[in-house]
């Protein structure tokens, strides 16, 4: 399954994002949740509205990405899990906490790393996070650390930004269930993979991944306000992913 992160087109509302994902041929979306107080993001928490969008456009909410504030406040997880179950999403994506985010680190240890979630309808995938000079390092950084989990999400741009080789992760980790696919140009991340086709054609051919999620940001498009240009870029990227993905 190949999905599109709603974060790629966050200047638009969900209806328009679903429409463009469907026109471009994607199987579904990853829903990037934001705090309810954020402008125009209440729709993301409305299960009935999301189901209407799924029916209208014939694509699924395949995964949910927790709000960026989750690292500081894990109390919202029950509501996130309930939403995921209502829309029948398969995965909830959570960033690795940083070393100084002690509460989140403990939560991951108790609820993911050392927990038996085999009977849960929704699986939690821990995602690698980029290093930043101004912030503490992520708790989970190396492939060996991600092998502690039965299932993980691997983000190519986060690895590149951290000076890590995505190829090494792809070769070593056989527990990658979701691949967050995007590029880093040395300044910005979550950019178009079509700017480095040699790298990404090789990465996609290493192993078969259940869900490849194109996780771009608006800067990945020449003009995110031009909907036809956006759809065409998404189509071109989808064709590239399908061509080089290991079956």
C-alpha cells in the first residue's frame, strides 16, 4: 500500500487533501494529527467526518501520526487510539523521544517496548527522529535499538538529516512495517525523492515494505497553491515508487 501524509499538503483542508491523493492514485493517507486548538485541525479528530471522506474518495486512513506535542503530553493517547479504532487505521506512528523527554521515554518503554500488544486492533510504530544541535539526541537512533521492537516506522529524511545511511537501516531492519519516504537537501527535509532518483531507486529495491508513506512538506512542490501541479508531482512520484519498489 502506498499512502500520502496529510502533512504534505497541510495548507489545505482534509477534503481537498483526500481529493488530490485520490486523483493522484494513492491507496490512502496517513493522518497527521495536530492539537485541537490549532486552526482548522478539528476535522482530523472527527471519526464520522473522516469516514465520509473515505467513502467519498475511496481511499483509507491507513495510519495516524500523533501530534508533535505528544513527546510532552502522553495523556492524549487513549483518544488517539480510540480515533484509530473508529476509522479502522492499522498503525499509530510515534517519534522516538529525546533523551531529556523522560516521561515520554518511560511511556514508550511501558506501552511499546516492554508491552504485549498482540491483541490490539492498532499497532504502535516507533519512528526514528533526526538529531539537532539545539536538542538532546533521540533515545532510539541505531538499527540495533530499533530491533527491540516487533514493528517500526523508518523515516529516510530523518536518517539523512542525522548523517546516517538509510541503506544501512533498510538492510539491517526486517521489522520495518512503514517507510516514511522523503529527501533531505542539506537544509530542509521532507522534500521530493525525485531530486535524488539514484539513491531512492536503490533504497526502494532493498526489501518489500507493507506501507510506503510519502511524507513530504509543502516545500517539496514548486507551487503548493497550484493544485494541478501538486497532483502531477504526486502522480510522477507514485509512478517512481511503483517502478522501483521491491515486490
